[in-house]
C-alpha cells in the first residue's frame, strides 16, 4: 500500500515537472515584442536636449492600465547649445540648431522604425521670454526641420506640458497608490521657478489642476514663475543695483561709475575693458552700466534677492501673494528640490535633509570670503561659475525660507535630481503621458480663461485633432514651463552663436557676469553646474535594463492656456 502511494507521488511530481518544462519551452519560443522608440526634444533656456527612449509595448493580454516597459539600456540623450531663444534675430537658425539632435536620434532608432516613431518638441520658459511673434517664428523653423526628419511629427505636438511632478512620483513608485502621500516639486531653473504639489485647499482656477492616475485623482497647485529662475534673477539683480536712485536695504549706487554689489565676494576685480557676453533672451540691446564694487555680504544679498522675488506684489489680486503677483498656498507634504537647488547643494557639499540651514551658513562663509583664496580652493571652476554661488545661496534662502516660508530646519525638503537611479526629468513624465495616450484626457480648468481666437467656449471641451497625443489645448498657444531640463546632467557654453553639441555630462557657461559695460545676459550668463571638459559626448542611460511602468495615466488640465 505504501509503495503504491510512493509511486503515485512520484507520478504527480513527474507530471508537474513535465508541465513546467513544457511551459518554459513555450515561453522561450514566444516571439519577443520588438523594441519601439519615442523621441522628445527638450528646448530649454540654455540649450536643447533630445531624449531617445526605447520601450517595449505591453502584451495584448495585459491590463489596459499597464504602461510600456522602458528599456534603459537603449535609452540615450544628447544636447546642443545655444537654446532656441538665442535665435531671436535669426529664427531659421533655430531649426538648424536642432539638426544634430535629429541626426543623433536617427542613429539611435533603426531606419525601419523611423516612420512609426513619434518626435515631439517641448519648448520651455526661455522661449516665452521672447516676443510672441518671434517665438512663433522660431517654432515654425523647428517644425520645418522635424517634418523632414523621417519621424512622425505634427505641428500640434510642438508644445510643452507639466510633467516633472509625474516623473518624480513615478520614480518614487507612488503614483496611483492612494495609501501613500505624493511628493511635491520645487524646481529652480535658469529662467523660471516651478512649484507643483497636491493640496486640498481651495485654489484660484488658474492655479488648479486635476490629474488622474489609475483610480486615484490628484488635485494640484501648479505654477511657473517666469523671470525668477536663477540666471535671469541674477541678471535682474544687477539691473536693480546699477539703476540710479535705487536704494534697497544697504544696496545702492556708490557713484555714477560704481555700484555696491553684496552678492560677489570681496576682492573680485572686473576684467578691464568691455566683455563680450552672449545675447540675452530678454533683450538684445547693449547697455552701459557702472562698475560693480564687490562687498560680499550674504545678508545684503539675501535682502536684494527678496526684493526681486517680491517684485510686482502690489498687483496681487488674491488674498495672499508670496512671489510677485501670483498666489501660492502653504506648502503641504514632502518636497523634492531640483535643478539649481541640487547643483548649489552639491557645490557646498551639503547634506540633503539639513539643506536649508546648512546652506545659509555655507553661503555666509562663501560670500565674505576673499576672492583670490576662493579661486585657489576651487581651481576646477571658472570665474563665471564661482561668481554665481554667493548669489545662488542667498537667492535660495530668500526663495524657500523668506518667500515660501519653509523653516530653516525643515526635514520635508529633499534635494536631488535622481530618485533610485531614475532621473527626475520632465521628459520622462512627457513620455509616460504620451505612451498612455488612449488613457489620457485633457480638459480646461473650470473658469480658466480661453482666448476668443481659440474658438472654445467657457467649460467646453476642446477637440483633439491628433487624438491620443498629449498636446496643446489651443492651437498655436502654449504654457512654456521650464521643468527639469537636463535630468542629472549639466549645461554647456555657447561660442560665437554657433551650436555646440554635447551629450551626457554637460558643462556650465564660461561667460563672465555683468560688472562693467556689458550686454544684457540671461539664462546663458552663468550656471552653478559642473563644467564639461570635452566637446561632444553621447550618453546612454545606466539605469536597470528594464523598468515596469505600472500605472494608467489620465491627465486633466495640465496646461494653463491664456
């Protein structure tokens, strides 16, 4: 009896093993779904970067909410400088500047896949600083190039969206999970500041956005503060300090030939003679200014920075405006501070969780330092980079603590450009939305202003002529928001207006700041990023070979139109 039971167990085990082997054989013979590609061009204020994203579509039997699997081993990016706004006087040059990026994408995508590969141009805050007609001419030249790229392109796709929040919370693995709190985004770019976070507080319609991921709906505050990015604010600082009659705190004109500059360490002497600087995205005219007298005072610099952040506050139409005339509610929950927050923190070697209080101490020490000693200590940095760190430290404290009311010892703010090896890059968020197009819907916020030329009545849903693609809600209009432009990479300088191409680890501009007769500069002027040593460098992602994206995305009202 016992031998029969033993034989029966062996038979069952053998049958199970045979079934398992058969299953493995069938799976091994199943054809692997071919790699597909998406191309996103991020047109930032200081340069443009192309992201070539490889992915594999979900099997037909997969749930409708399943997203494609990103193949990080085949995903790559490359950038070119200058930015599109540099070509304000030569719009045709903007399209030509993207040619190296398109060629890079064509090399990464197999020719047989070109026709089925979407290419998308996403313009950012730097372009919005131009006159509307000039910006449109710049975009038109880009459209001409992209239509002839061999990839699939439509004019309506030449727009920009609010995707950094999506990318950050995807990287954290909490999208669509109502049991976990999301993380807000505060990004300090070159031309603008972005603030996006979930809140249950009532918001003015123009600041309120609703996003739905899976079965979870998020009510977001989101706004892009144009002209308050670090590099444009640095330009505004010297405009303000060198203006005759300006007196704010302890900053004022010493004489008609010299003005007091608290945001530059003592001992700095401007280069004799006029310095040729890149053309500004704000204005192309040349102004003649008095010299700056560097006094290196963190407190005075912080006060001057606060003046810039509060400019226009008298025009506030809401019960409270913290940055200019824009409404900003109390910050709720945890936040990720990216871009120049990260690069400044990295320069000062700060711990992420004690970022703000440590930054104030580091900034005070740096600002009062002797310029000759600073140059010796930081020999790997050029003057243009070093000169910005006193201002950047003071500006960040004025922005987060004095303006947004974040306590100096607040542990809710983390500073990073990556989460778990995944770049917090808006291009990733754009890709996620684009490839879940059948799950995506976009509506105007209730009460949002729509231009009569758009032909859309209040509360009416716009028609999507290229159904399924995340796109501008109104033709030829966009909300140009400067989100995480380079992921974890850096910026590069421009030379004589000729496009410079690089990919991977990029560098900072080498131009000198505004200290004597000078041209107006902008986001190209300086940067706090690590300088690139090479000329051209292409990079592929070093992330794990495959990442499962597991949430269906429905986007409501991600762009403000008006």
